[in-house]
C-alpha cells in the first residue's frame, strides 16, 4: 500500500510537470509568433556606385539574429525517449494534449527601420518530448521515473534559487547604469586640452602650405591611423560664387569719395594693406552690376518696418541700409526683394556686439545660398545629374560693409556713446544719401570634399549617430575656426578608439563627418545628405554638431532640439567646470546655423550643439553668426590659451554622443516636444482656440506616453526587447512629425516660429 501511494504521488507530480512544460511550450510559441509578426522586412535601398558600404550593406540592413529553440535536448536522457504514464492521470493528460510541439527555426524579425536585435539575452528554454508505446519492463519504468523526479526537483530548485537571488539583488538595474557612467568617464578622461592645442596648431600650419583637398587627405590619414573604420573622401563638383579680380566699392555721389567695404579709401595702398580681406568681403551668389540710388535705412528689415517705410517713400530700385541680426538674412532679403529694392548695404551694428569685440573696421562675408549646390537644387551633385548654371540666387545687389563705412555714409562722429550707453547707427530721416555701389563676382565649378569615417555598432549597426565638424574650403576667408572644430572631433575619436582597441564597441554606429564647402552654404553636408537621403531618413538617430566650439569665453551656450533638451540640461548641470560661467542652465531650441541644417530641417533629426560664446550673443536668436569674419589663430588662442574650453566642449559633446549611441532606450523626451509646440502657439496672435486645444491634447498624450511607455522601457526589470525596439523607432521619428513643407526662406522647416508673417 505504501509503495502504491508513493507511486501515485510520483505520477501526480509527473503529470503536473508535463502540464507545466506543455503550457510553457504553448506560451513560448505564442510569444515567438508575436515576435515574428511584429515587424515586416523591408529591403535596403539601392544606391549609386561609390557609396559607403556602411550606409546600406547587408550587415546593416539585414543584421542576422538567430533565435532557434531546440526542445529535444532538454529532456534527452538514456532510455527516456519512450516514456508513457500508465495511471488515470496520464490517460486524461494524453487525451487533452495536442500534437507534439514542432517549432520551426525563428527567422530574424524585421521592421521598416531595420532588423530587430535583442538588448539582452533570453533565458527561456523550451523542450520537446515524444510519445511512443509504453515499455513493459517495470524496472525500466522505475528507473526512468526516478530520473524524471530528480530532474523535476532540480528544475524547481533552480527556479526558486534564481527567483530569490534576483529578488534579493535589486541593485542590478542601477549597477548597469553606473557601469555605463564609469565607462563614459574612462573614455573621456583621456581628452586633454594640451593635446587639442597641439592638434590645432598642426592644422593651422598645415593650412599655410596645403589647399582644402590636401587638408581632407590629411584628416583622412589621421583618422585612419587612430583606428577609425572605412574612412572615405566623398567628392562633389559644385557651383561656387567667388569674388572678382578687384574688390567691390561704394562711392558717395555728392562728394565722389570712393570707399572699399572696410571703410578705407579706394587706393592702391589700401588694396595692398588687406587684399584678401577686401576681395572676400562680399555676398556669395549676389547679383552683379552697378547701381546708383538713394540709401534708405530699413533697420533690421522686419515686415512692419518695411510697410511703414513703403508708405513714406518710393523704394523701387533704391538701396536698403540693413542691419544683420534679429531675423534670418535670407528672409529679410526676400522681403526687400518683394518690396522692390534694388540693392542692399549690409552691416553689423556695434551695439549688437559684445564690448570685447571691436569689429568696426572688419569686413565679413555672407552666403545667400540656402544650402547645397545651387546647380542641383534638391538632388545630389553626382555624375549624370542635370546642372543649372545659376550665377546669382537673388535679384538684389548685396554688399557687406563695415560699421566704420556706415558711419562715414551717414556722417556720424566717431564717439557715439552717451552716458556709457551705445547709440545704434541710424540714418536721419530728413537727409538724403545717394551712393554708387559696384559688385563683381564670378561663378565656376569646384570640387568640395567631405571626410566620412565609421565606427560600426555591435547591437544596432543600422542606427547612426552623426558627429559633424567642418574643414577649410578653398576660395574663402583665411579663417582658423575650422581648425578648432577639426581638433575637437579628432580628440574625441582618439579617446574613443583607445577604448575600442580594448574590445569595446558602442551599440549604435557612430559616423564622423568633416564637411567641406560650409562657408558657401553648407554645401558638403547638403550634398551628402541628398545623396544618401533615403538611408539617412530611415536610420539616423541624432546629429551632434562640433561646428565652431569656441566663439568667446564668457558663457556656455547649448542649443538642442526639444526632444534632447532634458539630456543636455543634465550634462550642463554635472559638467560645468566653472559655476560662474554657467550659473543657470542655458539651453535653447533656436535655429542652428551650420552643417546640421539639412539634418534638422529636411530630415527632422534631433540635434545638439555646445559652444562657448560671449554674453551679448546669448540674449536671443541674433543670427550674427551668418557673418563670417576673418579669424586668425592668435585670436582663438587668446580666447582659450590653455584650450580648457575646447576640452570642456569635447567632453560634454562626447558624453552625449556615448549616451545616445549606447543606451538601450534612446534618451529622448516626448513631453518636451509637446511643451515646445504649446509655448510657440501661445505667443502667436494668429493661433486659433482649436489649435490650442489640439496642442493641449498633444501634451496630455505625451504625458501618458512618458508614464505608460517610457517608464517601463527604462526599467531593466520590466524592459521587453521587442517593445524597446518599437519604442526607439517611435522616439527616433518624433520630430519628423513637425516638419513644414514650405517654410519662409532662412527659417525652420520644423515648426512655425515667432517673428515673421506666414
């Protein structure tokens, strides 16, 4: 009897175990089928010959993922292949079960954004068991039953041990984040200001003897020697607008005095004194010719000022005296062109500059190109592309001039300060000034070169974090700003590759780019973006700009897309080296005027840029950076003699790059986007109540999204790899929803901004 009871208990335990395995098998089949149906494979786009293998090769567009479940090996023991229960419980179980579980190998699940890849290893196991005729030997039955019971006991014990071990160690989630932070700090601590300074000086010396093509080759050689993969030179033949053989001039009709743009009289001595500065004080892609007309002061050239002036005077074919700043230059020129003006004298009011900047006699260059090669608008400048020969992009004759020349034109005294306050330059309303302006430029096709290198990601190689700087372009100012930008990106690559050589890799692919043609309208970045538009639109996660990292030494200025403002605020708070330089978080979403333009306004890519600037430039979107002044190496070293500011920018940018490239969940914030939209609409008088109601609902939806989706995804204990991939695809595409198809010239394509009439 005792033996019979033990046998019955053992059979009951065996039946329960088999039911458990059966239910687990069905559950796993359901999960795997869900995973298989979650995404649909999309073939990689075809691309033109000569493109980089890292943008659309099979490794990136079809990352292999093996999820095979072998259920036969789990219970594979000698003599265990033909086991059947003889009790009543076994009979009921056999009648209730379906056919054997035969799971086919699971194919890699795919999404329109690329192959799904697991963020962590699966720990589930599924087992097969087979049925056959029962054995008649009772000894074999008992022996197999003992083996089976032992296996069940060990299995349950393992589950209990694992459960309580996991329950008693809640710090695993935080330890992973702590390890990542230590890893980032270990990478960034090798970045030193002295090394950046040496690299900067080498680049400056290189410029004196090499042209931009040789500089590009030197950058490629240096990046390759640091270990960066597949560094390429990508060339585009583009149409550039260059200065003529002689500098432009402005002549006062009343006195016949002729002046160069810097305010010096037209003479051979002045021409020899600063020949390049005089030649390159021009507006690229301006109309050519001679115009003699009255000068009309339009201040900053906003719509209200122009309406008022048009009621007072006849402005047809007259010359506008225009201040740079407040609004994008291209937008203001479009208004002047519609109003009927024929020419523009462009200058920067000294009252808009920091007190430390004395640029009264400095000339500058501007580009009237909204972006890319003017001969191939909207499509890449590659072999076989249709070319348009466009010598100018506006009907206006535009000439940048110095503030000192403006003072001479309006006959103002040199000292314009009153009680310590600066008096803006203004032309008296009751006085008439007639001038003759002469502009001569030439257009020709030149080669612009980009340097592009890749560090392939290990988990999500089909997701790209782009890091951009720029290098010198021929036929532009002898500026050393590019050397600062190139030295910073090279310092980060050096620090990163030291860790890569020890076996570490980021989860997502990092693409390093040094752009050419920036001074003429971000031509290199636009052409590369148009060349790879389909791939980039699908796969780019973020763009981190290292353009002109040090423009002053007063304050740290951070510009970020709304979805990245929270991340940038955290970095500013914990990385500010001097509290007096950043007493409060200074982050804005104002327009970024550099090579990030194409990625922000055409692809909707979240973007970040850290710069050091002087306090005066931080009072709002000034757009003064549209003016390109000739900066010499000594000026940059005067602002940052030990390159500590360069080091800070490199480390701040580097930590953001590492976090975006390596975090399982993208560190984007949907709520900040909703708040940005809501705040923009509140200050607009044309906004309707219905639109405000929609913005309010958008905010409520973003709050629910943060709590219901982002919170579980950021908790490793609740994180589901399938949902994380889907969530990242959604986060990556959030800002694309706010792209505007037809924005005014010079403005965002992302969403409506204040300060202009639609």
